[in-house]
């Protein structure tokens, strides 16, 4: 079984902008800069033949590249936040690509999550914070509401393997798929 996901890698300048936002937030566990990415579809724990079928589908995908940028910050978990994230500026091209990639993954037999796609880059994860910490997190998100990254050209998709470790996940690039 291979724990995997497919998404978009970020250029160094965008990673740098995200690191500044991480610094400005009271995050107990920040995502390491090299692990910052935009997940399109989490494929879960896939048997190798299923992942190979998904790979064949991703390789056959013929989609054009497009421009993307990040905007805004947020928290997942409502009254008990557990994850801080940077949002993605609305992009019909991204939504179209994500739907195609998800269809390929489902057809290959991957157990894709049924939640609605909410494009974001995870900045940090944390245990349920105390009320004072929640207030600091919410204040940091409000102060970062105007966050915008410079736009960049998305020219490829990346298939990663996720290794879970005691220090957090470690991601290994398996394949890069160029966009036309």
C-alpha cells in the first residue's frame, strides 16, 4: 500500500511568502517549507496496481497550464480550530483540473474523499487550543485577510508519496506530469 496524493507544487517565492505568514501566526506545528503544496486529490492508501492505474490516467491527461495565486488565510475547525491555511484565488481552470484528476483517481479505484474541494495550502496543524490561543489565531487570520501571493504559472502536477513519521509527514515526489 502506498499513501499518496496528487497536487501542485509551489514556486520558491510563494513558499517564502507563506513562511512569512507562518511566522506571523501563533502556530505550534508549522508545515515545513519543503512540504508546502496544494493538494488536488488525496488518494489514500492505494494498492500498487490501483496507483499504477491512476498514474496511467494522470499521464494521459491533456490539460493546459494556467495562472494561479493565493489569497487570504483561514482556520479549519470552527470553534475548535486544528489547521491554519492560506486560500487560493478563485480559478475556474483549477476547479476544472481538480475535477478531471478526481475522476481519473476514482476510475482507477482510489478511495477519494467525498468532501467538496476547498483549495488551500496548509500552513500548520495543532491540538485543540485554549480559548486565549484561539483568540490569537483568529486575530492573526484577521490581520492576514489581505494576504496575496504573486501569481505563478502552473505547468505541472505532482504525485507525492506521504510517509507518516513521529515528527509529521514527509513527502516524496513520485512523478511530475507536465501540463500542455
